[in-house]
C-alpha cells in the first residue's frame, strides 16, 4: 500500500513477505535461517535460490543488534510452530538457537570474503551488514580489511544501543553498545578517514519514530534511516514489555489465538500506511521550511543544540568530523580515532597487543 521496503528480520523470508510482492531487505543472522544446513551452517545453494528472487533488493548480514550487542538468542521450543519451522528451516518443537557469532567467518578479512561470496551467489545484489558499535578497533579492523582486500560492502546499517527487542537481557539493554548517533558519527568519520565514504552508504536505526528523528540522522552522516518502533506503535504496541510472556495485551507479540484477535490486520494495515505517509510528508515540510529541496542537502550546520544557559552551538561545532584520508595518511586530529586505528587489525577482531 505504501510502496516502502521491509526488512525481513533474521527469521528469514516468510510466505507473508511474498504475498504482496513488496520490496525486501533479507537480513541474514548468525543462524542463517532460510539458508542453513541441518547443523546450522551456511548453505550457499539455499541462499542463492532465495536471494535471486526479484523481491529481494538487498542482503544485510546481521553482526549484532543494538538492544543486545554480542548476545545470541533463543526461540523456545514451544514457539517453534510448523509455520515458523518451515520458514526458518529448523525442526518443529525444538529450541531454535541464534548463536552469538557467525560460523561463516571469524576475522575481518574472512568477513570481506563472505560479502564477496554473497554478492556472487545473489547475482550481484547489494550486500551490507548491520551492527551496533562496541569496541572501536573492531569496526576499524573491518575497514582495514576493506582496504586490504579491495572488497567493500555496499552499505552499513548502524544500530543504536537504544534499539529495542523483547528478547534482550536487561543488562545488555541498559549498559552495552554505543548509542546510535555516536555510533553513526564514528562509522561516518572512519569511512571518511579511510577514503571510502563515497563508495559505501550508511543507514541508521534506533528509536527512529518522527520526521525530525530522520532529519537529524541524515544531517550527521546517514544516507537513510530504518524505523521499527513507530510502525510497532501504529499496529498497536503499547510497550507493555510482555513480549517474552506470550501474553501481549494488544496481540502484536503473541501466538495465543485469542489474544491475536486484538490485531485486526486490515485496520492496522491502513494505520501503518498512514503513519508512513504522514511521516514522510512531515519530513518534506521540515526540509522546505529549512529552504532545502532534498534530504541529501541536510548537514550538521542545520542542527543547533543549547549547551548552556546563554549558549547555543551548531552540531558542526559540537562534533568531530574527519577529513578525507586522515586515517590512512596518519594525520588525524583526534586521539580517539588515531589510537583506535593503530589498535585495529584486518586479520583479527582483537586489538593489536599494546
């Protein structure tokens, strides 16, 4: 109805994704659901068969997600119905495990090889990855691997620590991972400093609801924004934080047939459509009010923050913005970026010994 793309999530491409032939971003998590062998390894033949579908526009490797970076997951056996088992390619009635790390690669260089392999298997479709920034040298190690191998992802999605899921330990939700805007700035600056920013697109996600949320991300380095929370609200989520209990009061996160009746699909579909349209309309009006013709014209000088009782500063003054090539040239003005770059390794996610 709205003509916008849909990320599948790591649970693979379901029959419902295919029903109306909408554009899909296929998210490939550590469980390789939809393209896995019986023992949970990556299956290239199954992947190629799905990835070459006209519906699949991009493939996104999920390294981590903001609400629980570095943590795996489990779908309990009682929730693995025949329908879910068929979609994911797992046995019915058994615990479905998402490991905390990928088995197809274990170093940044190997990760670039996996990206190249997916690109070939998919027939040349855009391949990228999604992650929540943790240790700075880990991402810089990935960038060093890009420079070493000449293999680049088409896009990177930065997920913020403020992102949500009903399947995250509270300690991870509260304390692990870098918030979205700080992570976005770091990824943007690192790619600029490595002379790669013009070749790789950046998306951002984490509590994106309003038109201003989108505008503020585009202004500090994102090429697009992903949104989940706002659409959850549109279908009736009230953040009751009962996702794990199977007793969601609004029918969104439950397999209870009685509770599911609270989610009336034709009505909620209209609400989601209207929310998306109204959000983009508000974004267009904000851009026009700022004298701009396209979102790509937004920059950090368009945002202003009060920093004291008598002072306001532009975002371009508040934040560090890297100069092209400064990391590879060794001319970075930032101790954080220079030191992290020195620690980063293309052959390992671990830092260099100090």
